[in-house]
């Protein structure tokens, strides 16, 4: 009985991660959730057609890499830190801080591509969020998404890098969506995306859906 009670106690690193997440949400709340991409200064799809890649280059100048990476880092800290509790509790890494460092470093690197992608979507006609939802929906039923999610459920058996890459493969569309919503909706979008990612992790293999009759493949949500 004593041993089972001890296993329920969070480790110091897990508590630290929750504190980091709380601090991240505090910063987001203090800023009103306004951490999405800065303004486009009127650049539109017509400019994309006329200027080609110069339009995206101009958007990058209007959105300096430093502030964008800081914004992304705060998002990752707030939204992803709580999801590290399960793999760290498994005790598969002797140096939990090294694992956390690898996790956030890889997410920061991927964040560059995600933010550039969000800028490119903002140049297309129509609502960028609609494109993001379409991408997230299609990605949800891909084999890579399903494989990544199964590896996430393995709680780090592939090591720090393997777990992080699986997490990125499973979650990057949900991290993209908050970058595409209007200013007043940023905080709500990030909170909703966090709940969706947490639900995917917690449901695990309990719920599975058969999509059509494509080789009787099971898709996990």
C-alpha cells in the first residue's frame, strides 16, 4: 500500500513542468492571448500572385524571428509541458532535465516551419483558420498521425528524441490553429487545442473508429 501511494506522488520535475505551464498561461492571460502572428500590413493573395516569394519574404521582415520564437516558446511551455507528466513518471530517463531540454529544443526548431506555414496560409484568399481546420482534419486520418499517436501512448519507450518526434507528428496541426485565429480568440484557441491534445493522450486505445473500409484500419482519437 505504501508503495502504491508513493507512485501517485508527482516528482519534483513534474511539479516544475506544471509550474512552467502555469507561468506560460499566466503570460498568455496577461497579454490577452495576443501572441499570434503580427499584422500583415495589407499583404494579400493578390500580392502573392504579383510578387511571388517576395510577398512571404516581406511578411518575414514584418514578423522578426526573435519575437516569433519567443511567442512560440511560450505557447509550447503552456500547451505542451503538462503532456510530459506521463512519460517522465515512467522513469525511463535518468536525467529528466536533459529530456525536457531535447523536447523543447525540437519543438522550437519545428516552430520555425509552423510559423512560416501560418504566414503562407495568411496570404491565401479566405479565412486562414478554415485552411488550418482542413489541414488538421485531413492530418488526423493519415497513417503518420496514427503512428505518431500510438508512439505517444507508449510513454517514451523510443527515448527522448523518438517521443518528441512522435509528439510533433501528432500535435503540430493543433499548434498551428491558434496562430490563424483573430486576436480576441487566441487564448481560447490555445486552451481548446490543449484540451484536444490532452484528450488524445488520455483516451489512448480505449476508443477507436473504423473509417470506411480502408483495409479495416483503426484510427485513434
